[in-house]
C-alpha cells in the first residue's frame, strides 16, 4: 500500500490541483485561529486550502456557519444558564430512565422552522415502518448509528450515521490479516449495506491518517463516490492511496481544519482537534435533528505535545454544556489505568539512548506514521551530529508527505539517501527503519535476516525499537530482537522505560473526556470486547447510568434520541479480504481453499467423456499434491479413479449429460473417500472434457 517516495512529491502537487479544480468556485480560506498554529504559515504559503462553500470557520464563535435545521441546537451553547438548565433537566430524565418519555424534546423543538417541523412529521411514518420488530422502547426522531467495523477488533473503523434518509460515514479503514488468512494483504469492511444505501450517503469524514481509518477509502469510493473531509496531512496520505488506485482525479477530497463545520443537509459536522500518534487528528461533533453526538476518533490527552497544540478540551466542555446526546469514545487503552504519558517523554529517553550509543551506529525502528516520534529522532540526531538515512517504503512515503506539508522539520543536509550510507562512519549515522512490529517483509526483519541490501547489522550497531508490539505481534517482534542480537547488535526495546508511549487515552483520560462531555448516552468504540467492557465500566464509574451505556456489536444498528437508546436491528457487516497481487477481492471460499491447500493438499481429477454418449473414454486420471496416504499412493489413486468411474457410469445413463452436477457428485464422492482414509479435506478439482 505505501507508494514510492520518489513519486509522492509529484503526486501531491497533482492532488492539490485536482482538488482545487473541482471546487473551482470554492472560497480560499486562511486560518486565523488554528490549533496547529505553527503549521499554518507553511500550509497557507504552500497552498490556500480549498474548501466547500458549506464549510465555515469556527462554528462556536460564529453562528453563521450553522445549517438552518440545527440552529436551535447551537443556540443552547450561547446561553450558559439555558444550557445548565437543560443539563439539569437532562439529569432528571436520566433518573427517570429512558424510553418512556414521548414528549421529552421541548428544547430541541423550540427554534425549529415550521418547514422543518412539517417535514419531520411527514417523514415519521416511513421512519417507523422501516424500524425492526421486537423493539421495546419507542424511540422517535432518532439518529441511527450502525457499526461496520472497529467493534470487537482493533482496525477497519467505519461508523455510519443516518437521520431522515440521509447518511454520513466516519472513517473508512482497513485492518491487517491474521495468521490464519494466507495470501490476504488487507481486510476491509463489508460495503454491502453502504452500496445498498449509496443514494443516501452524503459524505465521509476521516478522523486521521492511520490505515485503520483511511485504508479502505479507495475501495469504498470506487462504489460510492462522495466527498471526503479530512485535515491536511490526512489528505496528503489519502492522495497517495488514490494515486495508487488511479482515482485521484475522480475523487473529491476536501481539507478542513479544527473548528470548521460542514453541513450536508440533515447533518452538520464540526471538527475538533485531538492529540494522537499522528498529527492533524480530529474528533467530530455531529449534529442532527435528533441531537448532538460526539465521536472522539482515536485520541490521547497530551499536555506537552510535540506539535499541533493540546487537545481542545475547552471545546469538549462547551459541547458538554450545550448538552450531548451521545458520546462515542476510543476504547483502545481502556485496560490501562492512569494517564497516557506525553510523547515528549520519548524524546528525553531517545536522547539518553543516543548518548549511550557512543561510537556505535544507531538504528531506530518506529511506526512509519508516527511523525512526532520521527521528529524527535531527527532532533536527537541533529544534536548528536549524526546524518539520517531512511529504510522502508512506507516510512519514505510518510516522511516525504509530512516534510512537504510542513509537519516534519528536518534541517538541510541531515536526511540523506541510503545509497550514501557507506560514505559515513558508524558514529555519524542514524538509520530510521520500519518493522517495529516484526513484519516479515519489513526493513528491520530483513536486517535481522541479513537480507537487507544496504544495511548489514553487526556488533557495532545500537538498535532502538521505539514501539511496543501490537497484541498478536509479540512473537514476531521477539524473534526479530533475538535475531538482531545473534548478529551481535545491542537492542533496546520495550523493557526500556519511556522508549515508547501510546497514542491512545488511558482510563483516567477517558474518564476526563466523559466528564467534560457529560453525555446522556455512552457508546464505547474502537476496541476488542474486553476494551469496550472496561470503557463501559469507566463510564459507569463516573456516573453514566448503566442503562444508558450500550456496547455495540459489529453490524449492530443502534437508534438514539432524547427518548432513549436501543438496538433496533442489524446491518450486513463482516470482512472482505483483499489480495493485492491477485485479482482483488478474495472471497471466503478462496480463503478456505488456501487454508485447505496449506493444510490438506489438493486432488485433481481429469476425465474424458464422449460428447454424444456421455460414456467415459478412459479411466479418470487422479493426481494429488500435499496429501500423505498411509498405504501405497498408486493403489489409492486407482481406488479413487474407480470410484469416480462408478459415478460417471451412473450419470451416463441419463439422456442429457449434466456436467456441473456430475462434477459436484464426483467431488463429493472423492471428498468422502479421502476423508474416511486420511481425515483430511483437500481442495478437489474436477475437470471433465467431452470430445
Ligand atoms: Zn489512530
Ligand atoms: Zn485507530
């Protein structure tokens, strides 16, 4: 998926041109206030950000931005007293429990135009009709949230919001395959439900540029081409993907900044700055007639961030005052007590390690997308008078995009092509590499296998793995470390304090967000079941009534309104496997075949029949690979051949030869014979030639 670094510069300028061209009448806006203040100069100089006319600056400050339908919701923000009163009323409602309050939306109705009210009244019947059966709570005027990914898993995040026949999507990510998915490169969410509702979908909002949030976008946009809203760096990374898929010119990518509000009609979506392990990350405040929903995206609270400013906690608090119907929050680190340390801590550790390396060559492995980490490695290298070389395509790509967009600052003459490595002594050198997760094909793994074309690891190497293994990768990471040590290298890894910090909020950070936002309902997202449960427990511990917390499942459709929250249905959701080298989608059956091939082998049966009589002309030929027969293999083959012959003779009695039926009958017969003898279920291929 990473593209060649040599292309990315060109790609980006082309990308910008494409975006600008498409929104020809769009305003060019300059930020006066942005969390990433330092970046602004660079960005503005480089390209005035193109925006849709519907985007406006800082909705909190200027009411002009609001979509007509949601004016009332925003008005509440302005009146502190009103908000508090509303909040109190809300708390009372909570106590009285949900679902039994048919007429409980006075505030939300007030500011509404009559047009809107009529429209709503008109739409209600159909809305009710479309709802699932067996629903206990009567929820009217609800927003429907469905979860197509990111639930019971870390990866392929995709959440769908529907209100009044209009849909928006937050994130469109992929995940990486497990060990039991041979030959699969990526795993995508199932788009069936989205394709079915393509007409309703208005836009995709991306929280940040990690693969589990953007990886599936090109595949999604191929079927449903709608505008994609994201920040500058995220856009840079998405453009690389679109370019790879040759769809840069046909997609509409709109850059937004924290404070911007985008209106799609029924929805108005406000971008909020958060901290995370990639710059330019957003949370979203999503407004619709049903109320205000806050989706945190991936986030952490970093009081001393490397760049881009502290997470906009005041805005979260303001939204809390306004009255938040539902909070959806990142659960990744819900098991971790306390607070997640600042990224800056890693800088201090890195500097100490760099000093300790003495005359040795330094090799640092990190996540390619962790630009703040890379910035700190760069800073430490500059201090120690070392030159930097990059190894790994994804790293080269991200570094080049980030430098170009002003997210990474590297003094001239520090970053050199890896071909020039040989011109510098070990003590003058830092190599930044991918492979911190022990990925088999990564640069660090190649170094560990003495299989890297440019870097030979030996006893004058000091290797720092500035990451912790993602659950499931522990073994491969540990193998890589062992292999590097066998080559004589010194390796500092997760056991070294402060060598890595997480990009996700820990328990106390998560509680702080819940306390600031004070939602009526809470939905933990982004995590495995254990993370979601822990996060739900944290929410309960800070006073969210348990009946107001819903742990979703993959494919769950949850309806939320002032009346209550309930799971009212299921939508198609699952995994789609992508084999990049092959033809694209790998169906479940293909995956099963691959598993069977790897464990149980293959049997190929070829038969030749007379096209007139349907009679078998020769005994069927049987070939097998990867199957061990306890007895004589030839005898077994001829036994299978005989059994096939019987099936053919039985079928040739019919007037018309039904070849597909015949093949499937042969396959079943052979499968049974082999399973009886060997307890294996190989892939069976039957070919019938009629001559
Ligand atoms: Zn992330
Ligand atoms: Zn994520």
